[in-house]
C-alpha cells in the first residue's frame, strides 16, 4: 500500500503523487481509494482509483 505523498508510476498517466487515501461509496460499495495527481498535469486531472484494483498497474518508484 502506498502512502500520502508517495510518487508512483500509474498506467496510462506516468508519474503521479498520492494526494490522499480515502473511502468512497460507488454503486453502494464502499472501498478505499487513492487520489492521484499526475506530475505532468496540464489539465489539472485528478484520478481516483481503488487501492486493490487488479486491472490498473501502479508501481513504486525505486529510490537509491
């Protein structure tokens, strides 16, 4: 699980910052979501994606 402030690679949007982790109810189902902000964001895009979404690739950026 990622933490608020982490930089991750999000499929389709590149490097994103985790701005928040919150619970949302969609279609009567409450799940935990990451709120992501792409670093190259010309349109002020905000992405909400479930923490346990197997269909989306989210990778940790390796720090050396």
